[in-house]
């Protein structure tokens, strides 16, 4: 019997330095210590790279190139849709090549939506790890205001995603409570705090 195989879908990763990439690397190392096999894919948000594969700190990451379409010219969401379509194509190829037991999408919602698109076609469960809600992150970064159109749209996307994944992990009880308020069963949510 082979070890559990997990395809991680990431916004970004090492060698970029951020709390996000450091938490991700720690999770990958711990899963590997359990004997699980991990495969790592970043979205176009990683940035432009020369190679479709990159090694960083002992981990190999598949990269996703952005394919621009006419949608990219639409304000904000056209580019997001292009990114998600490119990510979904890359996930689908990796699912066919590696046959993972689970897709583990790490927030933001731009990672989990393409994972869901592929997972439903390929019959693979999806775990969504929420470190922050996208709409609240946009307010924190000044790209949206609480309650404006962008906030409401991103909140709707996030709510859709959490209601369609198989399991959710989050980093704190506050996020678990918010997810429950949105209709997610408490038993489907596991809190894994930063260590």
C-alpha cells in the first residue's frame, strides 16, 4: 500500500519569504515526517519564473505560468479568472500524472476554486486551509472597503468555496466561528494554529 499522496495548491511559496511560505514549508515537512508524499504547485501569483519546476530549501515546487486572455482586460476579476483557469489546467495535469489522494488548497480562495473545478471532474477530495478570509485581507491591504462591491463579491466566492470543499482547516477559533456562522458544520473544521 502506498503512502498518502497530497497535492498542495499554494498562492506562493519559498524561495519567497513570508509567514505564508514559512507555514507552508513547515506543514510540508511535518506531512513528510509522517511518511506522506507531498506535491507542491503554486499559482501564477508566485511571479514570473524561468522554469516550470523550482527547488527551494529541499522542496520542489511546480509553477504555473499565466496565460493572458481577453478577460485580463476586464477590471480586477478578469485577471483573477485567467489566473484560476491557468491554475486549474496545471492542477488537472498534475492530478493525472501523480494521482493524489487529496487536494490541499491553501488560502486565498483563488487556489481553492480551481482545485474544486478539477476535483469534481477527477473525484478527488479537497481540503481548504484558510489562514485569512480573502475579503478581510483586501480590507487590511486597502484594496477594498468593508461592505463595498468587491468585498461582497469576494465574500460570496469564499462562502461558496467553504460550502463545497470536503474539509476545512483554519488557524484560529475566530475563523472557525466565522465559518460556522456561514453555515459550515463545526465537525468539518479543524483548527491548526501557528506553532
